[in-house]
């Protein structure tokens, strides 16, 4: 039952878990990733599509052979749309940065394919995965493989990158762990459609009918969302009704018309802001959605997960190679400093652009004032641009 041992056992083989494994491989550390999902299922999971420049840098390392720069699309700004008019926020002019449209499933494909190529140990489709003995000097991970055989892999450290329903999180004793939660009275109805792009960049639209986001995937596939009730059944909406609803929300005197086509994917995405503090207990470290989730407005979730492992990897390497745990001791504070900035940004963007179900007239008009205050000000737009494109890494000592 006791297998080989590794430096770092990672529960989760999504973007955070796999990116961490790659960063550690470069540092010469050995890893194993275990994930309850089938590799194919993760490949087919549609999530956000916007990468900050810091995320693109991580992905464009030559040993990943990623197509982010060849297939991804650089976006130098977004449109904020309200009162039926679009207002461009020009990231390049304001803060000299861009973001890249590159869907999460493509990013996963790059990381998973590179993991195979480098002969990394990644076990998909496992059951009962959980951390073991994280308070001892010989922690590890327990799981049952797809053939039904139980395994224990010992390690120096365990990382929980096991998503928003994290099992690992529960290993931080309740008395030492604090959860911060905010719920929202709406969700997003997301579609994928075979149609040409309706706009060259993303349009975030506020309208009296609610929020809509016009995003893209490629020359022939587009991604769009509109605010809906969290209990909406995606199958209860016909294609015709979906297009009518989206069009209504971007309607304006400039005559913006969405280019329509067959819809081949419909999902309802629930909203939740969540933070687990600390992200660390003894030999266990949390990364990505296991420790925090944000509402999707502003596309911070995946970028935050990658930012976590950018901090965690050198800290684990210093601990394993040099027996120096100082960076690991700072990990949670360093990561949480960015997490709370992103929580604020996602909450702010969500509030500014969405319609509360029972919103009073004062608040509806005030929100338009808020949007005006942003787009009529260079400083306002620069503030948004800085946050959207991503903050520089800040060491915990400066937090
Ligand atoms: C996408 C999703 C987001 O949440 C966002 O803010 C921007 C883009 C997308 O899926 O394309």
C-alpha cells in the first residue's frame, strides 16, 4: 500500500495543481498529482477565458509548448457599455498592459500535455483522495486508483489544489480557520455559439434588463453571458429567447447587433465570494479555488490560482532544497494580500454592472453615476485597467 515518496503531493490536477507541478519540476522537485476527475472531463470544462499578463508569462515558458501566444488573442482594452453606449477602457494607453483571451480548457490542455511529455506523475480518476498526517514530518496523500487499489504516497509537503469543494481545506482545524463568504442574488447564463465575433474586444454591459458580457473564443466560436436567476434551468431557454435577451441588453442608439448562430453549450454559473484564512496549516498548503472563489465578473479566478502557485513554488523549493521554511511561513499572507484585492475588484465590478432583483430607482441611477465616474476619469479608468490586467507580485514583508 505504501508507494514511492515524493517531495510534494498535490491533490488536484486542474490548472493550479498542474502549473504548480511544472514549476516544481523546473526546481528539481518530485511531485505527484491526484484528481478525482477524468482527464477528458477537465479538458471539456468550459470556464473563463481571460489571462493577465503575469499568467501569460507563466504559460509561455518554453518547456510547456503552450499555444497561448500563437492561438491566444491579445486584448488591449474592454468596453464598458451602459445607457446603450460603449466606453472603451484602453489598457495599453492607461497602464501599458494587456490581457490575453485564451480559454481555460486550452490552458489545461497545454499543462496536461506537457505533463505527459515530461513523464510527470499525474493520476486522474482516483477516489477518496485526502491528505494524511499533515501535522507530522511524514505527511502524504491517500487515494484509491481507478483500478480500485488504495495508495499512500508520502511527501515532505501536501498541496490542496482541489477546487472550491476542497477536501483538503477541512484538514485545517476549524478553530484555526476562518471563512469569509458573500452570496449574490444572481448567476450567469453562459453560452457557446458558432458565430463570428460581434466585437473585437469584450463588452461588459449594464442595462435595465440586467448585465451581459460579450466575449469571444475564436473566429467561429463566441462566448456570451447574461445575468439570470440562480435557479434558472439552462434547458428551459430556447435559442431564440437567449438571443433576444442578449440583444436587449446591448441595445443602443449606436445600433450594436449581435451576430447569432447555433448555440452548442448552455450553463448557469453560480456566484460566490469566498476566502479561507489561513491558506496553510503545518505541512499543508491550499492554492486556487480550494482557498478562495470570486464571482466571474473580471475573470480573476484562474489568474488568482496561478498567482498562488507562483508564490508557493519557490517557497516549497527553498524548503525542500535548502531546509529554509521562511518563504513558506509567509505564503498565506502573501497570497491573501492579492486575494483580497481580487475579491474587492470582482465584487466591485459585479455590483457596478449587475441589476439587483429588487433594485430601487435610486440605486439603479447611482450605479450609472458610478460607471460615469469611472469612464469620465483617466484615473478611474486607470484604476480599473490596473486591476483588470493584474497586480505585480508583492512580497509578504511589504504587505
Ligand atoms: C470571460 C469570462 C469572464 O468572467 C470575464 O470577466 C471575461 C471573459 C470568458 O469566459 O470569456
